[in-house]
C-alpha cells in the first residue's frame, strides 16, 4: 500500500524543519562510532576497575574481543510494573554468556509511581523525574565500557527518560525490555462506579480501598491504557521491542524467553556484531511519525504530546502539536481501551493486539514499514506474536480478523474516522484534548469560568455544594514552570459526578490530566502557561469560555484590552515549592521549557530549527 499522503507530508515537513539539528546529531554519533570500541580506548587502570568484580566474565572482558552489554534498570519493588525486573539482570547475563559475551549492570534509574502520588505533593516531581532518569541513564553509560544496552522500564516518565538518555549515546544499539501487564482484576466499569460513589460520599474509604486493591493486585503494569501501556505500544511501532513483547504477563515462561532473546539479540546488533543497529539511527523521523500514528490509532495517553517532543529532540528532531494533530485527523481510531472503553490491555492483546494493529495500519499506508527495527527486519516483521514451541521461542503472524470488534477493529470499520488526540487553540493559547475519551455530545462547551489555583480547591468547592450550573473549571498555575506540571487525575471522579447529574462541565488547565483521562472534556497542557504570561492566568470567575474539540478552539470573548490590563498570574511559592523534596527542583522550574517544547530542562529551545 502506498504511504498515506498526509503521513508522507508530515514526515517530510519534520525532516525539513529538523535538518540542521539532525545533521549535527548524526555527525556526533558517527564520530563516536568511528572511534571504535570504547573499552579499547581507556587506560589499563580504568579497564581493570571495570572488570575487577566480574568473576567468571573477567577473562572475556579482559580480552575485549566479545560484546559487553550494559543493563540500565528502573527496578524497585514498590512499583508493581517494575518489581518483576528483580530477576531480569540474572537472565540477561546468562543469555549473554551463552553467546560468548558479557553483561554488566550499568546502573539504576529512579522510578516513581504516579498511581501512588496522584493528588499528592509528590506528583509535582513526576514530570521532572523524566529528565532525571535521562541524566541517570547517561551517568550509568558514562563509564564508556559497553557495546550495546538493554533497558528495563515500563511506566510513565521512565521509558521516555530511558530513551532520552540512550539517545545521548546514539552510537550504541539499545533494546527496551518490558515486564508486562498484571492479569486483569476488577472490571474497569466497577472501579469507576465505586470511585464516583466515593466522590459523592455514598461509599466509604474501606469500600474504595477494596475496589482499588482488586484492580491493582499483583506484579505487572496497571492494565488500563494509560501512559505506561502507551509507552509499550510506542516501543513496538518504533521497532525498539522484540515483536509482540509489550503485553505478555510477567513471571511466565514466555516473558522469560523474550527477556533471554532480547539479551541475545543485543549481542548480535552491538558495535562488535555483524548487524550493528545504533539507536540514534533507529529513532528517526519515520519512527517518530509511526509513534504519533500509533498514539492516534489507539487513543493513547495525552502525556505523549509532551514526551514524544522531548524524545524526538534528543535525536535532533523537532516535532510539535500541529504534526500530532494533523496525523491524528488522518488516522482512524481502531481501539477502545479503558478509559476510552471498558476493555484492558490483556483483552486487547487477546483480541489481536499489537500484531493486528500494526498490520492494519501498514496495509492502510499509515505507518512507515521501512524503519530500522532492532530485530533486523522492517515493521512488517513486527506484526507478529511470540509463542513457545516446547521450550523454544517462536513467532507467528498475528490474529487475522479481530477476535473482538468491541475492542480492536480493522481500518475498514473503525470506531472513528479520526484518531484520539486533538489540538485546540485560540486567544487562550494552545492545548491538547483526548477526544477519544469524550462522547460527541460533550465535545463542545460554552460556559462561565470557575477559577481555581489547585485541584484541592475545586474538590473543596464541590464538598461545600458550591459547584452548581454549567461551568469550565480553570485550574491555573499547574504548568512546568509553576509547580512541575502535575497530573490532575484526582478531579476525574468529581467532574464525572457533575456531568452525570446533567451539568455541562469541562476542564481547562496548564497542567496535565492523565494517561487515564476520563469522559469529561479536558483541554490540558495549555501554552503559554499561566506563570509565563499565558491568558489562562488572566481569566476571572464568570468570564465566558468556549472549548470546542471538534473545531479545535479554546477562546474567551473577554475584550483583549481588558485581558491585557489584568495582572499576570503569580504562583503561591509557599504552597507549591516546599516539602516532599520540591525545594530541590527550583532550578528545574526556572529553566524548564513549555509543554509543546517537551517540558524539559535538557535542551535550549532557541536552538530548535522551527
């Protein structure tokens, strides 16, 4: 199938926009590769330190004739998605040894759980943790003794951070190894019902905790289609996973076989191998467009409107929300997963999963097939599913027709002719809407603003019975410069209760919502943010606001001269900048870029060739 003209046009536009940055980036990684194996260039004293504790691997490392694989892990045993990584380094080392190679644990990176910090002060460190992870990855690899890298990570900021750090070592091949989702627990519809009852005061804390514990109940990724599972989809369509690795449950023979196979593959694609595949060449304009297509087709997490920008910039590529919006409008919505539907990722995988999704999008000319995948083939070979034949790992072509068209559909019969992400813009700035989660009748609102400086202020107003009538809840001062841009998912049950009562409500914020954004219209990531002089900071109670996701509009009819005369928003530093470690991130708040530029402290936005 010929490539869709919109996909072709956007890819070419990105390449043209990025030409200088990308050229400089590729020159740097080519120079690093041309210098040869890093271990051959360090002193004997350096090298002796590097293998002093390597036991039986010492002789192989000393000879410097076989690849040495670095392991970077986000393991901790509090985070359910990452707890299974405890045993992965041992498996990886065994697999490398079987190939005559070595593997060393290069370093760990922090991994915080947004599920624990939602609605808490710690959430204000969440987005900044991505750049810390990128820096920690660079520290882990800075010993310069590795020929390839395997990375263990799953969740929200962790995979983007790992990729950003890896791209600083773009001459090295890198494979992402996931842990997989936990088995399905309490149905999503029942969890949502209990949450709304609790928000109304009709269910106690014990009832709520019981429901939450039945949902998040074992090792593995949370099963809803939020940022963590959107990460795994992205790694598949970008060719950075072994085919079909994303949604295999942890602690199963197939999961272990995939981990062993990924380590073996890292040996073959290393700088010392015959199939050298550096990540800086794999993550190119085509792979990033594939990521945007996958995000639109699955109704994935809005957080990737930020993370993809930062990941791209790490590879010398500049993308923006116009690219994402144009791609989403050209991409049909093929999946209905919670919060866009009731199914979870286990149901999605059983119905055909990534193999079916990739094949449908390829056949429709919506994905670039000719990307450089870590398995050695192109994206057509990624449209396969793994299985065990005895104790041997094999791959086969994925499911033919969808096994459940209420979960995943072909391009010829989509849930919607357009994808899940939408850009909205106007005199209030630019923002992102996850349109796939919102019913058509709720996609436009014209109502007075209700102004709040924190999500807890809105919840207090709700509990006091003050939220009557139709309104747009404006939560300002939640951008990266103000307080680290926390997710405001704590608001979802309350806003849904109001909507279910018949009120027309929506959210407008310079903060984030969540990978689990719900059924209430939410225009999020507003740029410019309030503390950067954004108009969202100049709105007042009662100002008329229009959010129209179908037409792509956010605006107010307040006269421009009146808005301009109003004072700029100032954040309450005492409330948002101290406690729970927040005082340590003042430098980050001062230097972070706006959301559409990736909300990062790692790049100079003025260098972007836009």
